[in-house]
């Protein structure tokens, strides 16, 4: 009888690992937005790749962060307030934004798929799951939601929501 010492080890799914890393980074970013500098969080971020070169600690000590400073704009304040709201209030706020949303009138929006799937308010929810794949023009800059919560980016249905686009820009 031959005994094998080789035990197959399942290899990790690299796509899932990449998605988990991105999700973890965004959760850290959410935590940073909620707490901000001067709350003790900056000491735990010194070695964190999300805040390279000790950016959060530097910001807390000197007021300068070389790109890691939390912006003080309308969008950041909106996100901070929604993160501290009870779930039912946050849902009501999202419903309010949904009523203002003009995504369904955009040339890129697909009425055959996105409308049936109930996709809209991409600036908050992120990319279309599978319905929108081609850019046919963007109406995001003219949307009342853009003015209401201070959005800086566009093409959310294809490029991801405002928070994700800001996070990606911060990493560059």
C-alpha cells in the first residue's frame, strides 16, 4: 500500500481576494470619514497602506497630510451624517435622493434592463450590476443630486459611485 504525503491545498480565488481587499480598504476609508483626525484613529493608521507614509498621523500632528486630508465639502459631510444615521433614516434619505435622480432620463441608461432591475442613484449605489455597459453620454453634472450632495465625479453607472471614485483618486 502506497501512502501519499501530498495533500492538495485549495488555491485562493485571486478575484475574490482582490474584491475583499478593496472592500476592506473602503471600510477603512468609511471608518476614517466617521472619526476624522484627532480621535486616536490616526495612531493605528501609521503603517496602513491606505494612508501611506503615516499620512493620518502626520495630519493630526501638523495639519498637513500630503494628500490624505479629509475634505471638508458637502459630499463628505453628507456621507458622515448618513454613516451616523439609524438605518431607517438612511433609507429615507436614499429614497429622497432617488426621487431627485435623473438617471432614467440619461442616454446611457438602459430602460430594457436597468429600469427593470430598479437601478438608479448610481452616484450613491455604484456601478450598474450588469445592465449598463456603454457610455452614450452623461447627465450626472446636471442632476439635482449632484448639486444637493456636492458630487465631483460623473459616469457613476460605469465608473462606480462618488465615494469609490474619490477613494480611487486618493490612492493615485
